[in-house]
C-alpha cells in the first residue's frame, strides 16, 4: 500500500466533497432541503460531517487499489467511485428518507442523486489521477 497515495486520495475526497457539498447543501438548495423536511437542525454539526467525509474518503482510497486491474485510470476511478457512491446513496438517500419525514420523497431523492453523481464522478476522477496506472500486485498489497 502506498501511504502517500492513500493520504492524497483521502484528502482529495474530503476537499472535493466539501467544495461541492457546502454550496449545494448550504447555499444553492438549502431552502429546498429545509422545505422538504430533510434538515431538522438549525445549524449543521460540521465536525460530524467532516468525520463522515474522512471515513468515506479513507475507505474509498484504501479499497481502490484492490479494485483496479487495468485500463484508463480516470475511467476506472470514476467506475469505482460510482460503485462506492451507490453504497453511500443507499444511506444518504433511501435510509434517510425512510427515517425522516421528507416530502415529497421523490424530490429529495432526485436532488440527492444529482449531488452524489457529481460528487463521485469528480472524486473518482481525482482518485484515478492520484493512483494512475498501477501494477495491481504491487500497489494493492
């Protein structure tokens, strides 16, 4: 495992996600999410949000070398991130809507899906650029 790439990939995930998430959730669509009932706190708990992004980024950065076998690194990074994003979306989208009184659910799910597609395409491209073409035996061990 290349610790420098792991650290850089984790950091890029957190930085890119925050750069997308803050304006999306706190500026552009804040009133929409509030109106849907998706936000129940008057102020977000930023440390918990950062911890969530750090955990996601670390897991994605750690697991990617085990996934990559060959091909264009950017394409492979995006594919892997979309797969991981589907797991995150199951919690951020469906599970959230199952636990919180969000109405209409379809609007919430569509906006959340759009956000996460943007997030995981951008962070996946960065992941691929950081790891580049790898010898899967050398870089995943």
